[in-house]
């Protein structure tokens, strides 16, 4: 296998999707409530996280939300609230809908966990 100048200029190879990651994801289940306002009424939807980072989370719940919808996410462990939006169309799964959420600004302490450094990669054991 030969290495071209173009490959060297790009730096180390990235896994699919990694080039878009702004922060490390942590796989953790945290109970949350998604709150949105529809026709003047607040709708509360119970959910839980599948993965989190300082920019948001992937959540699993029984109801789908529209791409672009703005919500408040409530961390049920801490009662902290954050404004967020649905970044892509939710995916249907056997357990419910996987909904990608992005905070309106980075929120490093929202999940109350320590994230790995940005250059951390799992080792091949």
C-alpha cells in the first residue's frame, strides 16, 4: 500500500463521522424529559439518553419530533434545563425513536460527567 501526498496532508485516518465530531461522545443512560410548546401548551415527553457530549445528546423516546423542532431538555438527575433543537429526522428503532439533539451552546457540565480529551481514541486490546 502506498501513501500519496494527499493522504499525508490529511493527517491520520478518521473513522466515518469522526470528522464532524466537535467533542467526544460518552455512552450513558440518563433519564431526561423533553419539553416543547404546541398550541400554547407545554408537552412533556419522558426519554433517556443513549449517548451524550458537551454539544447535546442522542435520546430515545416513544414519540418522534420534527427535524428543527426546538425543545427544552431536563436532566432528571440534576433538574438542569437546556435549550436544544432536533438536528436530523429521528430514526425509528425497536425501542422507540432515536432523536439527535443539539444544545443552543456548548454545555460541558450539563451531564455532570468528565469527558475524555478530544484526542482520545480507544485502544485495540
